[in-house]
């Protein structure tokens, strides 16, 4: 065979080898047979996670779908089985997880550029937002109030005498606001307050000082003559021989309630405001776009897991 013929055969043979070992570019981009696209993979993982929870396989759910770092911590603490058992004993938590996973299954995942992170935005469904309860007046206990009477000077004098004797129970019974004494938890609240006053004698001393001071003042009465306001001037406190500070003026009030002067009552009004706020409709989700719920899955090899 001539040298020219041998060169031609070598060139043809080399071309065949290159064709055999360098696949077509279009074919190289196709996934191998049986390999699913990322969306199909993550949806299969979602379906399996939901099925495991439905079947009570909390251990499998943790092993296959719990975020890797949290799972690593559970394994290091030898607490995977214990955590799985606790989940079984807390159906409200499992139900919450299932609901969120089912919402994710209805959503379209958004992938990052690497196709290894899938984010599901959870769309609220009808019934997700509970209706606020109907407004009801705050409950009160039926308590007959006692007091020191409707003569302001007498009330102040008796309050002073009670504090002088450190008779906390008598002072609370006759001078405390009606709302506090008629609170549904009045007994426990009163016991806690009484103990606090007994444990902090300086509080009693300050109250005694205030009642002594306001007896020397002329009160300002409201138009209905059911509120008396005393203005206690600031006190000058000497720090050094050349320096002193003056405390701000304080306003001291008493209210005439059911025939007796008592400390002012803010309890009922505050409880009513709270009840009214609880009965208001919740804002639409659109007003809180930044608080949208989402679930994120992350791919490790061929497996998709929840991301923290």
C-alpha cells in the first residue's frame, strides 16, 4: 500500500474514533434516562414527606427531610428517636407541618440559578385566618364595695390611720379601685399585691407620706364632683452644699364610686380596650407582603431536604 493510501486510512480511522468518543453537543445536554427534572424531583420529595407524616413515620420524615444541620445536631445528641416520638405526641405541630407542605405542593417552585434551591411561596387559603371573636364586655365579679365614706377629709384621715397601723388588707378593701376588687382574678391579684406591700415597707411609707401631704392641700373637684385632684409640689433634694435637685410635681387623684372615695380606676377601661382590640378584624394579608410564608427545599446530591 502506498504512503498516500496509508495516510488516508489513518485520517479516516482517527475521525471515526473522535466521533465515537465525543458525543453530539445536543445529546450531551440531555439528562440520562430516568433522571427527573428539578421540579419533578422536589415535588416527589414533597409528596413523600407528606405521605410519611400521614403514615405516622415521623422518624423517616426527620431522617429524610429535616434540615441537615438540625438533623446533625439531633444525631450528635442521640435524640432522633426521642424527637420523633415527641412529634407523635404533639398532633397540632404535625398538622401545622402537613398544612404548610400541602400548600407548597399547590405552589410553583422558584429555583435559584444552580437549580439546587427551590422556594415555595405559600398562598393563604379560605379559613386560614380565623375570624376574630365577637366583642364581649370583660367579666367582673359581683362584689359589694365598702369604703370610708363620701366625706373627703374623713376618707383621707382614715386612710392615713390604716397605713399607720400597716393594715394592708383594710386599706386595699376600702381604698382600692373598684375594677381591681371586681376583677375575675381579684383574690389572687389582691393576695399578690398585699404580699408585695408587706415585703416592701418603703412603698407603704411613701403612700403614708403622700396621704399626709394631700390632707394639707385643697383639691380641685370635677364638674360632676366625683373626682378630686391634688397637686403635690416637687421636693427639693440637697445633693451637696451647693447643689440640689427638685423632683417634678405629682398629681394625686381620688374618685367617688358608689358613695365612697377611692383610688382612681383604670382597670375596667383598660380591659375593655383590650377586648375591643381583640374583636377587630385582622388586616388583609396583602398589607403584610413582607411576611409571606414560604418553604424552601435544598438539593444534596439527588435528595431534596427542607432548608432552615
